């Protein structure tokens, strides 16, 4: 019978291997589908992968709030978390033969998954998915290209200064210059009149 806690490894000179329960399990054994929750992967002496249903397989443990994801050509299990993000990813990536395949997925309301039989990416409406927390202040969200990034927020102050303050200052300088020139001309005219009267 199947003993989920322990399994034999190594054929005739076998040894017991502990296979404790995990949150996320390996899903492939080389090129063979192999659900680690019910079977384990072993490579035979000839180098071929075998999926043995004698015990659980390899897996990882996620902290509270985590869910399983898979990545890379070997369907490596990873823990994904729905945290308090304010900037979300917009693409999901596949695994296995579909490691370079993407699907659009607004992860503010969806999360990524992987078809365990094919490796194709899926977008599942089971809650929010991956992203980053930019927080308030100088950062804004940029998710062009699929991955959420916090980029430095360009302040509108520079534009405001250029569009409003600079023209006002130029106007004030022109008005002051005009008045100074006008007074000098008027002062020069008054001196000419005074000199003419004295002559």
C-alpha cells in the first residue's frame, strides 16, 4: 500500500525517504506528468524519469496566504502571495514547453495559474495576483511589459514653474525695465529743458 509519509528509494539497496506534506508539489518528472501530492519522481539507473505512486513527492511550503505557482521548463513549484499591492502584473507566464508563452491578465482582480497537463498559462478569477507595493509619495505604477514596477513619479512642479512662474517673472522684469527706461528718458528730457532755460 501507499505510505504517504515514507517512500523507498534506490531499488534493491533501498532506503526510506521521508515525504512530509507540503503546500505545493512538483508536477512533472522530466517529461512525465507526475503529481507530487500523490506520487514522487525518481530517475532510474538508465537515466529515465519514473513517476512512482508509492509516496508523496517533492514540494515546498508557503506561508499563510500563499498559493501555488509553477515556473520554468521543469515546472518548478513556487509560492505566490496576494499581498497589499497597489501596482499589479498584467501578464501570466507558462511553464514546461510553454515557458515563453504569456497571456494577458489584470492581476488586480485575477491571479495566474498554469495548466498542469500542458504548462500553458491561465488567468484565473480567484482573487488578486502578483505585483508590488509602491506606496504613496514619489512613486507611481508602471506595468508596461507585464511586470509591475514602481517608477519615480515626475513632479509637475517643474512643468508648473516653466509654464507659469517663468512667464510671470519675465513680464515683471519687462514692466520694471520699461518704467526705468521711461524715467531715465523723462529725467534726461527734464535736464535738457533745465539747461535750455539757463542759457
